[in-house]
């Protein structure tokens, strides 16, 4: 019988996550016998103030995760902007691997690697956030014998992420963020059986390989997926369906999407295309007006009339498109598609 300590806590959050994380770390004990790794969705540029915020919010020191840092009990490691954090061989690896749901760092990436590396030694926690990043990673944590926790929906500013986890995983603890720290304290340091742990699935190995950029494990996406007919918003490549429910997709270079995140990204792509179309119409109006004036100056009235019709038609189309865009219809549609 092989026994190992449950000594790794992985936490994911997005919109509304700073408040939830502050409440969570405030409830952790100063002598926690486990390392904590946090991913909050962040913009790619600049630096993050989150380590300093969490350092002041609870008894545990919080630092920005660094490449090669060994996991240390009683310390909070925070993912830096524009880098995935991957758990490998008791240490943290920073990866510039493909985005997941448009995010880097991504919650699924951290959770998946933790499940691969530590199995039942993991405690996974999903806090406030929109859409459903973290669900696939939590499925992996549960499948590998880890403890699963989620923020109570009544306590979360955004219910999408914890709500999605609850729909797909039998969560062990659902609590307000301020009480999750006590639940972690009860499980951290437990001895868990690891000798009969099932081998990771081929899909889990493949996706962990994408995150860590292991070239020997990223060439089999065709073997675990079927062409979906959809295009990747990040690179334009064909997306492959990764499950029978058609809820998760990857392209051949590794960008990953859930169905909800893909729909949201397509709404953004549509809006950008519409603004480009509006700009083109405005330029067409200006050019037709110039050509009309030039034709009149040359005495070519029939040609000027043709340019005038083009100017009028383009101006009308631009006005219709502008009113649609300024009505926020595209944004409202994207928001209406998001899970509550």
C-alpha cells in the first residue's frame, strides 16, 4: 500500500475572483501542510498586484510563481500574466503554451497538470467567474481521486464557473469563499492511497502535453477528436471535438475551447468584423463623394449621378450598421449566451 499526503491546493477564479480569493485565503491556517497555487484570469500585458493583495489578506505568504519553483507547504503561488502554471515533479513550470478559452493563464491547465502529477493528493477549488473555465480541469481532479470544492453560488459575484463545475462534477464541498479555507484545513495533510490509481486517459495525457509544450505528446489530437466544422478563433484552424457531448474543442496546434467560450469568442469576432465593415463603408462614402465632385468639375453629370447613387447607398448601409453596433445588440447577445 502506497500512501502519500494530500499536500497541493489548486484554486481557479475569474470575474469577481479577487474578492473571493481574499475571503478564501483569510480562512486558511498559518500552519497549512500544503502548497497553494492560484490562477486568476489576467490580461496578458503588465504585472499583477494579486500576490501582494493575497499576502495582506491572510496568514500565508503569497508570491508570484516562478519557473522551477519547488512547491512549498504554507505558501501561495500566484500565476503571472501571460503564462500557464503547470505542476511537474513537485515544482512549478511556467509555460507559454496555447491559450485555453482565450486565457493564459488558464484554470484548466493548472488543474489538469496537478491531477496528472499528484492524483488524490490534490484539492481543487473553483471560485467566482463567468463561463466555464475550470470545469474540464476539475473533472480531471475528480477522476484522479482529488477533493473537489466550489464557491456557493449565493456567495459568488459571478456564478458561471462554480455553477458549471457543479453541473459536471459531484463536488465534495460547496461553501462560501470564507468557509472554504476551513474545509481545506480538514483535508490538507491527509494520507491517501495512490497504489491503485488508474492511469491517466489518453486525452488527459494529450492535453497536459499541450500545456507543458511536450512535443512528444502533442501530435495525437486527431486520434482523440473528430472534426467539428468550426474554426479556432485564435488561429483559424479546424477545431476537433474532444467529447461526445460536443462541449469541448481543440485545434491541431493546441488552442482549447469549451462550447460556451467558443460562442462568446465568435460574438467578439463578429463584432470586430462588423466594425471593419462599417469603416469600409465610411471610406466608400468618402471616395464616392470625391469622385462625384471630380465628375461634376469635369462636366460629367451622368457619371456624377452614378457616384451619387453609390454614395447614398453606402451612407444608408453605414447608418444601419452603425445604429446596430451602437445599440449594443452584439454585446447583449454575447452576454445572453453566458450561463448564470
